[in-house]
């Protein structure tokens, strides 16, 4: 609801690339939950706060990132998850 359809396509591609790596690192990937929270919403200067959580065989791994660029924020939060799983 917050993201326009063109941006959503790019976000899905970023997530898809990271999910491949995350699924290789996990024993039994149960869920990947990503939450977007727009903060300081002003035209051309909004910030995005992204939370990601992986449930792997009963263990929870979480990360968060904040950035003005939505794509960078999504990429960073998933990179942090990969590093935590590695």
C-alpha cells in the first residue's frame, strides 16, 4: 500500500536474490517477514525503516535498517540477516 507498483517490482527482485542465499544458510526456513515503516514522510525526503525476521527451525533472527533510499534499506536489512546466519 505504501510502495508504488514499479518500486515493488524492484523490491521483490532484491528480496528474491537474498532469499536464495538465506534458504541455503538455514536448516529449515519457516518464514521470512519483512515490515516497512515510512518515517519522516515529506515529499522527496522520506526515510524508510525496514525490519526483517527469519524463523529457522524455531530460532529467530532479526535485523533492521533505516535509509532514505527504499532499495538500499531493503538490501541492507537482508544483508544483515545473511551475515547473522553465516
